[in-house]
C-alpha cells in the first residue's frame, strides 16, 4: 500500500443474497462509521436498487459484477452501462475469472466492457489472473500481461482511470491465498506494464483477490503495490468485510 493511493476494498457478492439477507448486511455496513479504506459492494443486478437506496448518504459505494458491451437493443438478458449508471453504480467488475471460464469472455470482450463502463462514468475493476496449471507451467507473467495488454490497448489514454484486480484463479474460494510475496510480485509486474502505458500508473489502485479474510488482509495490504482487495466469500459477512476494510489502515 502506498501513502498516496487511497486503499479500496470491494465486496463481490457473486450470486448470493436475497432482499431480507441484503437488508441486514447493508444496514450493518452503513452503520460501520468511518473506514480507513474506500469501500464498495458489487451486487447481483436485481439488488442494485436496494443497494443504492440503503447505501445512499453513506460513504460506501455500490456497483455490479458485469456489463454489456452494447448500448441498448435486442440483447436479451444483458444490462447496459447506462442502466448501471441509472442506479448510481460507482464500480463494475469486468473479466472476473468466473465470467471468463463459464461464459467464454475473451480478453478483448473484457477490454470492450471496461471501455463502455468508463464512457458512462463507471470505474471498471478489471480482473486478471492465472490458473493453477498456468502458474505451475511458469506462465503467470505471460497470462496476466496478455490479459492486461488488451485493456491497455483498448482504453488508450483512459487506462489510468480503471482499477485492476489480480485474482489468481487457484486462490478464489479455495481457502488458498497467494503469499504476500507472490501477490506483490505480480502486482509489481502489472504496475510496471501500466507505467509504460499511462503517466497515472503510480496513482492507480491494484487490488488483490483470492481468499482474503480478516486474518490475512493486513499482511497482503501491507505490500507496496497492493492497494486493497476484491473480496468474495468474506464480503457476505458484515463483520468480516468491515474487518478487512479496517486492515487497510
Ligand atoms: O471477486 C472475488 C474473488 O473471486 C475472491 O473470492 P473469495 O474471496 O471468495 O476467494
């Protein structure tokens, strides 16, 4: 973490929640008081209105987990960036490995999604990360560079406005966490790649995701190029999510 970048902790609720369950979680987050990190939750589409209503007048932001590349039209099931903006979304996650894996999202599609989000004033959180097989084959650097490169080329000078999340696929939901050194090594690579493309690279927030919990957040966030986290399972419990936010102090 650097002193010049405000830490950011984002909860990715994935496909969890209900009106009743969310109500308790959102109220607990809202009641938390000042946090040392900027915090936000990315909720399933049907609950955007609920998040917007409950978190209004709180410092906690909200957003979505995906966005269509299309502006409008006959795209059944898709949700546009303008619609997300209509609900006050501050962030949208793009290119999560679950979207890449289960929905065949390519590097270019992810980059195009980041572009449409920015065009509507929503900050894309672009996810990159290698599978276990890729790490074991020594391909981590090549994989994350390729994933980031597509976004850099598509966003051009706007690249400095996005957030990047490094999420090793083997650490997601598995209880396995990259060591702080492993995570920092990849974050440093990503920042160097961004620095070659944008004068804003030093101000960009790079998040780590993959089994971040209250007991490992502090040491991860203490790394020089880790500016917060993208949190899955632990974001579903207010107490854990807030403890992770506080670990950014
Ligand atoms: O977007 C969040 C990541 O997929 C991490 O999920 P996790 O914290 O449950 O491992």
